[in-house]
C-alpha cells in the first residue's frame, strides 16, 4: 500500500479573541522538537501535524535539489490574528534570514507559520531557508519562484521506498488559479523587495518567478532543464542575474524568454492539474533522510526568549497588503537600524 503525504498542513483555525492571543501571553508558550525543527507555539493544537508536515518537506528537499541537510530550523507558530496584525493579510507565512537583534530563537533563520487551515505556505517558507543556506547569493526572484514551485512537492512512501516528487499539478494553488497574471521578466529581475511589497507587483511577481522556474524544469518538453543548473552554478560563483539568464538560455534574449515563460504560465493555468502525471520529477529519499514523523511532545518555552522574538518580529517592515514572504539580510539589517521602516 502506498501512502502519499503532501505538505498540506491542516491546522485548526483558532477563534480566540485578541486578549488571549499568543503575542499577549509570552509566558504560556510551548516548544516541541523533531529531528530538524524546533517549533515554538502558543497553543497545544495541531503541533504534531505541523511538525510532521515540515519534516516531510525537509526530507524531500535535502534528498532532491539541494542534496544536503542544512541543520536545524526554528519555527514560530502564530495564531491567525497575530500573524495578520504583524505581517498583513496577503502573506501566507514568512521566512527570515535571521531574527533582528540576534536573539536566541531564529538567530540562524526563522520560519513563521500562519495558522490557516489548508495552507501550503509552511513548505514554501522552509524552502526559503534551504535556498538561503545553500545559495546565499540567490536573488529575490529566485527565492520567490523556487519556493513557490517547491511548495506543492510530495513525499511518497510505500513498499519500503520513499520518493520526493516535484512538478505535478503546477496550477493547483488557489492563489495562482484566481489570479494567473504575469509581469515581463526584465521588470521581475529589476524589482526590489520594497517594490514587491508595494502596490504594483502583487501576486504577479510570484506567479512570474514561479513560471520561470517551472519553464526551466518542464517547459518545451523538458528541453530547458540545463537552465536550472546554470542558475545554481551562477549563484555559487557570484554571477548577476543577466549573466545567469544568458548562460541558462543562450538562444533567447530576455524579451523572447519572457514571452515564452508567460505563454507557458497561461497554458498551465488552463490545463488539467494532473496533466504531468503523479511524479514528473522524482528523487529517491535514502533511509537516513526519512522524515521524523510521530509524537513530538510539548514542553514549556522560556518566556524571556518568546518575549525577545516577539519584540524582534514587530520591528520588521511590511505593508498591510504586501506580499514578500522572504526577508533577506538587507531587510533585517534595516529593521535593526530603523524599526518598522
């Protein structure tokens, strides 16, 4: 019998009032640990389910595109109202290069989970941490595109084998299905974090970045897969985006590539979600990298540590309807100099 575990984390929506939210009660938080994650939570609801889902995603990433473990990852779970108050209504989870101020929790990176039932953003946020630790010079467009591409990956297990599958159901994302619009690649590459957080880019920035990655992996019957290798090599050697794109797509100028990526995205939005089959790109997961699933007991968290991380995330810049899910070092450093700006 084969069991497919997706990264869809079904979290119970919490209907608590503002007076009882986690941000207002730092001394009542809990902590739970798995092999790869340390999660801090103000509730006792669904923590095991969440940790198991994160473990599936980590096992898949470390066995596939990144081919390595990246060490432990700190996770902060916020109730819906607290997440929206802190990061606005458009983000679906957040990943930080590090916590502002160098606190204990998140000093090497932090994933912040929004308690929305059925959201895949937790997997997306962990992918940001993988990119940051393996490809630290990767630009914002790659972070947003690859993290979005990887969010719907699947950990498949059965008959003593485990496989990480990517590329199936590329349009099976409610946000993409509702607003499958795109921007030209030259605009994508030039856009800053603040512009993406502003009024013009919206979800179209992520849609376009995701489709560039998808085109590289699956476009033109898979003939463009060398482009992904060129991107990775380019980031590792410190090349800029222009050089990386020229190497990855030597036969296309940016305008033509943009046209093909947008056409690819439009086609994806209008085709059946299962058109590529169940596992278009698969990677074996060795036993030593299997997900650490099971019971992860809660213990009391240190209230001082929780107060410190809450104070730190409140310094981060954001628009109430902004989109960026990734906070790179330059944005963290700015928060330390001018909190909230």
